[in-house]
C-alpha cells in the first residue's frame, strides 16, 4: 500500500488526554469523512508500530488532522505521540474504513469513537445538511468531551451527552441503556451510526436490535 511521510504542522491538547495533530497534506490526497488510515511515527524504533486513526479535517482543507486519545500506560504509539512537535514526521497509508454517511440519523459515540462522526458532522455542516441528525456522546467525565463547544454550535439540542463516572447538572448519568436510547430514537428510515470500544458497541448494538432497528440501518466501527 502507498505510504506518505508527512511533516507535523501543529500539535495541540484539546482535552487532558487528547491531542489534535495537523499534518501537511500530500497533493491530490483524497479521503471520505469517516475514513481512517494506518499511522506510524517516522522515528527509529517506531516506523513499524502502525495504529489506525481517523481523518477529522474537511476533505477541502489544505492540511490533514487527527484527534488522538493518548494512553501513557500502554507505552505504545499514543504515548510516543505526546512527545510530537512541529516538523516531526508521521507515516500514513491510503484511507480505509467502514463508516460513511448514508443519510440522516443518530450518531452514537463512546470516547475516541467520536472521531469519524466529527469528520462527517463537519462536512454536513459545510453543506448545510445537519438538520435531522443527532449525536449521543458517551464519556467518563465532562472533561473527556472533545470539541464540546463545536458540537454545541453544530447541533444545539441535538447534542446529547451521557457521563458514566460523573453526576452533571445537564447531562445524563450512567451507561447508555435501552430506555435512554428509546428517548432518542429517530424515525424508521433513519440511520444509527455507532462507534466506540467493544463493550459499549456490543451493548448499544444489542439495545438497538431489541428496539427493532434492523442491521441495514446500522453503520458501525469498533475502536
Ligand atoms: C478504524 C479505527 C480508527 C480509529 N481512529 C481513532 C482516532 O481517530 N482517534 C483515537 O484516539 N483513536 C482511534 N482509534 C483507536 C486507536 O487506534 C487506539 O487507541 C490506538 O491504536 C492505541 O495505540 P497505543 O499504541 O497507544 O496502544 P495499544 O496498541 O492499545 O497498546 C500498546 C500496548 O500496550 C499494552 N496495553 C494495551 N492495553 C493496555 C491497558 N489497558 N493497560 C496497560 N497496557 C495495555 C499492550 O501490551 C499493547 O501491546 C481507532 C481505531 C480504529 C479501529
């Protein structure tokens, strides 16, 4: 598969453990919002440590962007990315992935599983097509919600938060449950886009099936 070695333009912390990394974009590079790429750090000892991350900038932007949750305890790639600075280099592959926008619906994300939806919602906004879409974002605490103001601006009352580890005045508390999902169910011809860690995915997919949502209306990717 074709690889690109790309210079880092900027690295910024968007929450206590999430980095927003912008890279130079190769000429004529194309991706579809929702797609990911295989990424490695162009540094001795790390070039073959490849991990998947999702493009989050608009396809029309003149840079590539990633929002990456870091796990220092893994001692893996995301921990190394904490040392990244402008002019360092990353290696990426061609875009790939199963998540693509098919039509209005409910986006259900857990933690870093928000990234494909960030890309899709930004594109829908740029095309004035956000109406009829809703985002349910599950996190541990309010400090873990990435790009909170941006989602509030994009979606208003259609941005719904649920926190598992913190009581909050305006957000739901606990894990996503069948009752909670039922409150936010869309019409029969709406899609359900689901992305997050395996336990959350298994639970939400079971709940959607129990609520009568057929597989052809579900778009999913496990993180
Ligand atoms: C299609 C796709 C797109 C993705 N896009 C994004 C994205 O845009 N943003 C994002 O933040 N994430 C994204 N992810 C998730 C991301 O790929 C992982 O978080 C990332 O690979 C973690 O890399 P790592 O090297 O830091 O840790 P890992 O590869 O998970 O772990 C490295 C090593 O740490 C050890 N380890 C593993 N788990 C633990 C643990 N719990 N405690 C201690 N040690 C442990 C293991 O020995 C492991 O080999 C995506 C995943 C997929 C499948």
